[in-house]
C-alpha cells in the first residue's frame, strides 16, 4: 500500500466527518454519499471506512481525549478543526501501528488544506500534547 492511498483516505475521512458533524445524518448515509460523490481512485477505501466509522462511533471518547489540550471547549472548536482533531486523535489512540509523527504531520496538512488560516497550528499543538500524554 502506498502512503498516498492513506493520505487520500484521510482526506475523504475528514470530509465525511465534517459532513456527519454538521448534518447529523446516519453514518452509513454519509459514507455512501462520500464514496459515490467523491473520486475514490487511488484511495485506500477500507482505511477511509475504518477512520470515518471509528471517529463517528467514538466521537465523545475522542473529544474527552483532546479536551485537556484545548484552549476552549470542544463545542467551540471550528467544525473543520474538530473533524481533523477527531481524526488525528482516533489514529493516535486506535492505530498504534501509525507513527505519531505521521499522524500529526497528516493532520497539519489536512488543517492547512481545509481549515482556517491558523488551524494547523491549533491542531498541531493539541495533537502533539495528546501524543506526548500517551
């Protein structure tokens, strides 16, 4: 498996998490929509599913894990940054096979791609502290 296939899976997962957070639609509906509406060539679809479903099913646990490292409540975090933080936290907690530096770097890149101007700094700070606490 190429690293780029996982990078693309993370990218789709952030979009799915964001959509799920805002719409409140069923996980299966959001997943189907993403997989039919987005380009999936070169995407590790199984990894996408694991990430998205894992985040959606464990959102409150992930929020509890990142809460101590935030300068505001989880509810006040921008929805894009929250999606990236949840994804990063999921990988740090549940995917021990992925080096924490990879998780943090990928999360920073996702925050730069989708988030507000300084979202990547916020994401980096919170996930770095979470990784150090584990």
